[in-house]
């Protein structure tokens, strides 16, 4: 779904004789893809369910909790690749069940961490580039198998969405030890990315000799900035407690929209528009704990974000009404993650597993099953200087789409490879 989706669905609504009231009151006018679609940076972190606020030990902590940078005592250079398979199964009420796949392999992360020599305590600086959001999405629907097999041969309609894109965070940060047990870290995140969305719809009425087609594309270009401050405290050798405060995020979207609408009776129309608008997200909070016993580490954390405080700040007409729609159609969410790691010494092997749930804050579409993932991984130490971390994540979620009358089921499998060099 995209912001202002109601414009793109006008043809569908007319063909289906669906009434939704005034367009300006449509909840999709305030839907923002940024509020979901998260990706966990780093192979080790992802294999442990992303539970890294208290347990991070590589350059991915620039994203999870910069205070943990002081744990890294050697210069580290690292990169991550991600392969993803997304499967959608859409069931239309009184219609068909359609399955569609989308596969891709992309860069996930690059980071460098640089400890500095200090007279007392420790100080570490770092920089990273992480893919933090994946906008990839696909689904199809139709009223009947016959219409799907031979569109236009029978009465019916069908359509779908294709969406692709990423949001990147370029992060600069550092941390210092303020005591033998405590450290504090600060990072600044600069956002950049894009999202391409296409919606298409076709219908046929054989008796009337009518065929109608509709196509809507939206291109979004993202930019923005935020930051966070983290704290970490080692209660003893076996227990570490950490917390993090995320600063408000400022997001700007430059958007272009193209609509093509036609039938076989001579109607042909095109619309093009462009705009730039901005919104702010509020402070968010997180906390975590890590318990270690011999070679075993058990960790868990949570974050809290109130998306109902999302606020449009410029570029849109009637922002007061839009911000009211935000409060009506967004809610606050708790994201929780748990993970574990077991070290097999002296083989240099680490076994990992985890689980996390990342609820969707946009409440207008009924959520049948919140996005949740099971994670697994293994790490190898090679010649004491090279770490190879492999992770596999499998997850799913389900939600209804009342506009079209379908149940959307998504399954995602991600395979991640991280190679790190320490010197």
C-alpha cells in the first residue's frame, strides 16, 4: 500500500460499486511504508533475533546500541549480503487464491569500527551503511480462475501490486567508557532510499463488450535524519543491562505519481503529479539484558514506539486533518526480541537462534497475524582475524484488505552472510 492509495483505487471502487465516503477521510491518505518493513543489520545480530541492545559485539551495534562499541578492541571491517524470497498468497472472498514470488539478492551492510588509544578507559568510533527497510512487496487477485487464465474471455476483474525499494541508514557514532562497568554511546543516522509502487486493475463485461484498464505508479525518494544515545552497564561478569533512547526522526519524501486509465470504448486519460512532503516521528525507547554463563549467552530486549505521534510538518494541504487521521489509524507498538548464542571452544564455532515479533502500527487494515520471525545461524572464527557469520530468518504475517476484499498472507525467507576482518 502507498500513501494516497485511494486515488489509485478509484477505478476499482467504481467498477465494484464500493462506497467509502469522502476521499479526504480515507485512512490510506496517511499510510507510510517507513512504519514497517524492518530489516535486521548484521549476520550475528539477525541470527539472534536482533536482540542486541545488550548483547552486540560487532559493528552492527552502531545501529542497535552505540554504547557497545567499547566492547570492540580491534579495528573491524565488515560487509553483509542478503538474499530474500518473498511469497504472497492472496485469497479473494468468493474468488481465487493466487500465489506470487519475489526473489532478490542485495547488499545488506558495510561497517568499520576503530578503537582509539586513550590514557584511561576506552573510546571507539565507527561508521556504517545498513539497509534498514525493505519495501519489496507483491500480490495478485482475481474474481475467477477462468478470468486469470484468459483475461477478457469472461466477466470479472483482477489486479495486484508490485513494490520494490530500500531505505538505507548511513551512521556515524562513537562510545566511551565512563567507568570500568559503564559506557555511553551516541550515533547520528542519515537516511536515503527509494520506493517504487505499481497498482494495476483490469475488468471485463463480455455481454456489454467492455474492457477497462487502470495503472497507477508512484515513485518515492526518501531522505531524513535521526540519532540515538545508548547506555550499557555490566552488573557483573555474567549480566549486562542496556538502554537506548532514539531521537525524533525527520523524513522527507519527494513523490511523483502517474495514472493511466482507459477502456475499449474510446476513453483514454492520463494524470501526472509531483509533490514533496515531510513528517516527524517521535522519540522511541528500548532496553535489553544479556546473561552469560560459560559459553552460553541468553539475551532479550524490547523497543517502544508510538506511531500515533507521527506528525506531518510540511508540503501537504490540510495537515491538521491528516494528523487527526494519523491519531485515528496508528497506534503504539512494542517490539520484542529474544536470542541465544553458544560458543564451542576451541573450535571457534558459535551456534545461534532467536525469535522476534514486530507489530504493524497502522491499524486500518485488520491484522490477522503480526509479523514474526524465527532465526538461526552459525559463526566461524577463521585464523583468529576473520569472522564468517551465516543467518537464516523465516517469518510470516497475515492481514485483510477491506478495499478489495482479500486476505493477504506473506512468507519471507532471508539468508544473510557477514564477513568481518579484525586487525
